[in-house]
C-alpha cells in the first residue's frame, strides 16, 4: 500500500511522526567509517575502548544517514520529498553496533512564505533513539513543504 503523501495543509505544530526501525550492524559501521569518517574509535574496538566513547562507536554521520533513510521510509512522507534547507544536529550519546534506531519527528514551527503562498518553511525536530529509548541524535531541520495545489 503506498504511503499517504503529506501536504502543508496536513501539518500543524505538535504533529508527530514515527519511523520504522533500523539495526546498526558492526560490519557496516566499520565500512561506513572506513570510507567517510576513518577515525580509530569508529574502526577498531580497542581504539574505541580507549576513547571518550568507551567502546566502538558509529560515526555520527552514519547515524545521520540511517536517520535520513528512516525518515524517507517512515510516516513523514512529504509530497515533494524531504527537502532540507538547513538545520542543527547533536549526538548526545554514541550509536553502538546492535542498536536498533527509530526516529520520532515533531513539527515545531510553520512559517508560510510571503512571496510564494503555495509553500512554507517547516521546522521539524527529529529525535533518533535506540531500543532502550536513549537519545542518540537530535536533528532540528527546516524543510520546504508545499500545499496540495502548488502546481
């Protein structure tokens, strides 16, 4: 069954969305780190244990990439896609191998465009948690959202 597309008219401050789940695999964590963030604490258990992370930790960018996949495949099915124009990201806790990620999203603000009445900037806080409810990432994003008849 195709997802129900979401338009500007469907949103209100406080509306929440939930994603599916994604398990972080140690092999894939190391492969991602080797290609994009080759720091020892992302690549080697012993180096991770000696680091501030006290164990092997996924790259924050890997967590961000997994979060994006969960958003795209989840309930937040914006009609024109998730078109980000900026944001703020934080990683309060490390993501570990075996963590099962899920994203909880909440609409914080809707600012209609004065010059383009068919669209608005919508601020959405996306909180990525693991299976224990620990917050691993908070990404507050500004996204472009369109009305149904935006043409």
